[in-house]
């Protein structure tokens, strides 16, 4: 049975977009369309959309809800706890503030510009953090890249594991 597109496909390779703000979704579609943000699937789709289409698509997904499709939970309790610490208080020694400072408590986001992370698939969060580290993601405030570059691979995985288990 096909799954709703707004809830992702359950693989963790694609983000959950149901309920993200229309402003944020529109900005991301424009970034894919212009080439500021690159993705083999989304860039050609976004380039085919008119400005009205972008507004309509963003409004549709912003107004939808979708079930949280479960992924196999392979993260250890210690990894989730490490992610929670990073999300809540950051890592002072590395100059990384807690994610809550921008993304809010439980990763709820701060509409309209900062997306929610709570319930987002861990694989997707980890992938996007890697994109910021490597300079392939330019659609957020510059501090996002700065903080992402200071995370090691275990911390990236810990943040993904923590946010994925928040529903």
C-alpha cells in the first residue's frame, strides 16, 4: 500500500514535510529550483514549478498531517542520550550550542523559518548534517554550517537517533 508523500516513504532517505511551515517549504523549493540547493530528485521537480505552484504545494504540505512511519530502532540508549545532550545543551568544548536554541524544545521548530526536527528520520538528519559539513547545503543561516562542521560522525548519528525517536 503506498504511503502518503507528506509523511515520507518510511525509509529515512526523504524528509517528513507534513506540517512544516509553508514559508520554509517555499524557500526550499525555490532553492532547489535555482540550484542553490541541489538534489537529483527535487531539483528537476522544483524547476518545473511556477511561483504559484510553489505556493500551492507548500500550502498543501504545510496543512497536512501524516503518520510517523516507524523505522527499525537500531540506536542504543546511550547514543540517543548523547543526542539529547547535544540537542539540549550542545558541546561547550567545541563551541556548539544546543539545537533547542534555534529548533525549539523537542525539535518543534520555530515557524516560519526554522524547520521541526522532532520525528524527522535519523538517516535524513544525518545526511543533511553531512551536506552542511561538506558545503553542499547553503539554505540556512551560516551558523548551521559552522556548527555542523564541528560535529564528529558519532555526534551526527546521535542527533539523528535522538530526533527520530521524538514523535
